[in-house]
């Protein structure tokens, strides 16, 4: 049978279609379908873009094919089966950080590139440093995904890595080239657009979706008027999404939508055909709700990431809390984390907002369990929680109150403030046993070494997290640098050859943004001895190469210890310091740790920020966090 032949004229495409209908031997199951929807079936089964080309490139991509979102490539290797992994996103190639990079992730890359298997996952910039964005970090693949972008990750360009940590792979190479060797052909490039046109035309549609939305008006009988409109679709497309519950006998579906979300349904259904959609801030929640309802997981995750744009906009925090509740209802774990993270980083402002008293018990449980809460100190958090419990009164049961108080890290409260609790806390009498046990643990923390504390407890003890700090910003544990915190430049002398007299003129080098400060060497009393306490720190923000020759990008922050520690402390304590970026003095929009005392500041042109902020309109807060090892 010679049904499919290279054609040199676009006019032959129609001939090909009718020739195949009349001459080709189709399977019997397809013949039965010809009476209805034959256009769609032929499009899906015989779709071969580019038939008007005079030449076919059978065993490689055509040079005219555009790169698709989520494609991967290998760069810098000796063979085409190895190299630095780069992924295509938003029209640009970018690299992947090697944090969490393992064989499962490498397996997905090799499968996506059509290699028969994986040899190894490569870390540490082995194949050279890339440029531009670092698109992916903290990858978590099962190894069975069809593409790398289908794996779990914390968000596009959300990373604290540099290009020195670019990930790579070595894939297995096929060597048995026999007559049965398969050559991969990919002519799917135009399929998305063709299916979009099919939806727009409505040719041979066989499934009706009716959207019902209230207009806000009432009829003569006082009933709410409902507006209806229809979208004609193809059952075959919808059957790819099990949540539509398409059966052989079904031919229609009714959707009740709000007036605001009703216009988004057409775009959503078209996305099911094309996997392409334009999402705006105003349409994100409606599309997210539809994606959640019909199990379109990837659209749900990507629109959920757009909610981060909304989070900083409401100083009352009602929007942020509402989005979190919505994420719980829809089961979107990524959106839950985005909301909780923002609220944790801005916990002090949340506590002082009108939304604090309206928070639910479940929400507080999730919030208080986190170690990335940014608060002045643990005593401040306890006082805020006590106020919330007192205001709720009998609406919160005794067991729920005790469970909430159990999340307070009493060992992080200074000993003198712990002692005062029995006299100042309004909940001490009603929860006296809990307070006594928790206060005792706090006093033990200040009197015993960590090894002694954990000697009679398992390594997975629920109490162990009580000995680790959150992000405490009260003095003396933090210092803030902004554009006005310039160190006085040192006066230097330069010889001026253009002057005959007074040849030496003072000049001033580029000033550094920096501060020096001191902290206790630990928040436990046993380490705060006169010999090693306090310790000195130097906080700096470098703006250009002249100030920091080893910095990769700018600005870069540095927090370095200027004092020596005793060996007994260095063996049991390390500093897990944090850098907080505060936007225009209003909200914390990014938190990251230091690597070798340095922190590369994300910018719009390099790494993505966790939440939006005008570039350059932020302050740098350095937080010292001593932790037991």
C-alpha cells in the first residue's frame, strides 16, 4: 500500500486525505467511526505537519522546528549522551541546581532525550558553568516521569544555588544498530495549534457543556436569574480527563459557575485541547478552581504558583489567609506551602493584623510547627498565642489549647523570662502542668549540654525540635543594612601629576554597605562565658566587582564571624544564619541561608525571588542562628 508518500506541493494534502479514505485499509474499529467525527480521528492518527516541504529529514529535527516548553538538552560533554542538563522555559535555556540531584532525576532526563538508560547523575558543575537562569532546584523525581518538568520542584527559578552547582548526567548510549533499530520521528509540533483550531471551529463536536451562572438579578417571582451558554466539544478529548466522567451514553454536562469565573471556562476547555493558555492575576483563581475540579494537575500547580503575586498586596492578611483556606479545600499542597511560607516569614506583621484573631485552630497548628517563623523571639510568639486563646475563650477546647501551646519552643525563651511566666501568664493556672514541664525543659536547656539533654531521649524525640531556633530578629541576634548604611570610606592619598603644587589629593574608594555587631555565642547560658562572650560579626553587602572579586553576581551579602570559638563549642554548635530581604520596609519576600558566609541575592535577571518586589527596593537583614549539631 502506498498511501503515505513525500509530497512536494501543499495542494496534494487534500488528495492524500481522500485517497486514504478510499484506498487505504483501515482497521474495522476505525471504519465504524467514520460516520461521525472522522475529521478528528484522521487529525489524531494521520497528523504529519510539513507535508508541503520538498524534503523530509527522517532522522533528526528540522532546523525550522522551534524549541518547546520543558525540553531538555545536554551541553559541554564529550559525547551527545552526556553533559550539563539545561531546560527550556519562557523562551530561554537555563540550568538545574544539583541539590537533591540523583539517579531518579537523571533517569527522567535520559528518557526524555530518548536514550536507552542512565549511567550516572553528575553534580558540582562538572561540565562547566552555565549562564542565565537556574530554572530548577530541589528536584524530586520518581524516575518514571516522561519529562523533567513533570517532577516535583519548588518553583521555576526559585533557588539559592550558583552555576558552580549545575547538574549533569551521563546517559547510556545505544550500540546495537541492527536492521530492527527504531528511528524516532516527532511530527507533533503543530498538533496543539491544529487541535485548537478544531475546538474553535467546533467541527463534528459531540459533547455539549452548559455553563450556568447567576446574573445577580431576580425575576418577577423573586428567583435569581441564571444565564446559560453552551460550549460544543469533542468527547474524545474530554475522555482523556477521567474527572469529567465521560461515558458512552453521555452527551452533555452542566457547570455552575460564578459570574466572574464564567468567561474562563472557554479558555480552560481550549487548554484541554492545546495545553496552552494565557493566565492573568484576575483569572488565576478561576482557572485553578477548574483545574482542581477536573484533575488537571499541571495547570493547577502552575496557576497556583501565580498566587504568589497576590500575597504581598493585602496588609490586613485576609487575602493570604483566604488563599490558604482555599488551597486546603482544593488539596493544592504547593499553594498551601506558598501561603504558609509567606505568612511564616511575615509572622510578626500577621500577629499585629486584624486577621490574627480570626485564624482557625488548624491553621495555627500548621503555622506554629514551622521553623522558618520570623518573630522577634519565642516569648513574643507565646504572648501572641495566649492572647489568641483568651480571645477565643470557650470556642477553643482545653485539648486544642494544650496542643497549640505544645508547639511553643520553651527552651528558646531566656531563663529570666521563663521564670516570670508563673506570675505573668494568664493561662498558667489553667495549664499549670504543661507550663511546669515546658519551663523545666527550658531551664535544663540553659544548664546542660545538648549531649546530656538527649542522652535519655531517642534521636526522633518530639521534644528535639524545641531545641532548634526559629528566625529571631530581636536584638542582638540581627542587624539591618539598607542603602543609607554605608561605612565611612577610608581616606587615601593619590598623587596628581597634573598639578605642580599640592600634588597629593585625598580620594575615597567605593564605599561598602556594611555593619559590625556582636551577639552571645549561644542562647544557652552554659556557653555564655566571659572568655568567649560576646562574639563579633561582620555583615556586608557588595554591589560590584571592585568590592568583591570572588562574587559571582551582585548584590551579594556576606556574614562572617570575626571571633574565635572554643573547641567544645565548635564540636557541638554551628551557625545556621539567614538573610532576610524586606521589600520597602513592608514585608519579607525572600529568605535564604549562607554558603561559606556568602549569599547571592536573587534579582529579576538571574534567580527568581520568592515573592515579587521592585528590584533594588529592599533592605537586608542578617540573622544569627546558633544551633546544636
